[in-house]
C-alpha cells in the first residue's frame, strides 16, 4: 500500500484551493446543480447544519 507523502498533501491542498476559488463561477455548479439541490431543501433559517459532504463546503 502506498503511503501518503507530504507532496501528496501539498498537491491535494493546491487542487482544493483552486477548486474553492472557481467552483461558484462554473456554469454546471453555479446555475444547474446547486440551484436544483437548494430547491429541494426546506428552509434552513436559524438552523444548525453539519456539512459532511465534499468540495468547498459552500
């Protein structure tokens, strides 16, 4: 089994930061997927929410 190295962690961090910087401007996410998912949710006003998903956690 290959061990994770510092390089792997740095590579992931760089990709994760780039994703977080651009995710809101990509048409698929900004105008299609996110709006569809949000439309399925109940009102979350004054709610405590745990985001246990992946991505930028938007």
